């Protein structure tokens, strides 16, 4: 269910959509491909404070599930989740 649809509440995508860092308010929930790029380009260079835990992505697996990415010092993993608490990492296009 997209964030513009009636009845959409309390999702990672919505949290990113309403997020503002005080300067920018055009944030979005990245795909799992974008999460990997962020990790490779930020974390590997000492930026971003990535948690060793699961992060929601906007990449849908089914109508009710999305893929999450786990960043770990020994490797990265992708799995499918429906409802659970995961980290949310907002992104901006610039």
C-alpha cells in the first residue's frame, strides 16, 4: 500500500516522507539497492553511523512484505519481512 493511499499509517516509508532534518524535507525510503550504495559509499568511508541490524527498504517482496537489509562487518544480508521493528534510514536525491 503506497503512502498516498487512504488508510496508510505508520510505515517506514511514511516516516521518511514526513521526516525533516531542519533544512530538508524531501526524504524518502531507499530501495535495497540504494541502501547498499549508501553503505558502500558512506559507512565504508567512516560516515553514516549504520547500525549492525536490519534496515527497511522500499523494495516490495509481495503486496504485504518488503525486503530489509542487514549490514554486518562480515557481510550484508537481505530478507523479507511483513511486520516487525527494523531501522529506518531516510535518503535524499541530490
